[in-house]
C-alpha cells in the first residue's frame, strides 16, 4: 500500500474521533421500525418523518433516535436531543 494512502487512512481514523468537524445540512434515511419502515429527512434544519406520530406532534421516536446517533454533526436547530 502506498504511504500516501496509509496517511489518509490514519487521518480518516483521527477525524472519525472528532464528529464536531462535520455538520449535516441535508439528510434522508429509511428507518426500519417495529411495525413499518419510515422515511426521515432533514432539510434547512427541519426534520420530517412520514409516521403518524410526527404528523400529530412534529416529533417522533425515529427522529429522536437519529438525533442521538448523529449528535454533534447536526446543526444546532436540528439537534433537539438535549431536550428529550
């Protein structure tokens, strides 16, 4: 393996330990819940989920889970995990 590639791999490992370097601005994902699959998205700091609970409350377990997983990589307005 070339030494320049080894250096990049090491740098990637170091960056992965510093998630605050990344800010996710637009994001979409499929969440496999216990009863159904749900489509989630983040756009302009606002979340959306196609589950029924989100339609009523503007928040849901699927979004709360992603907020916890993504943590520091979310823009401030999209990371409400400290509130839940």
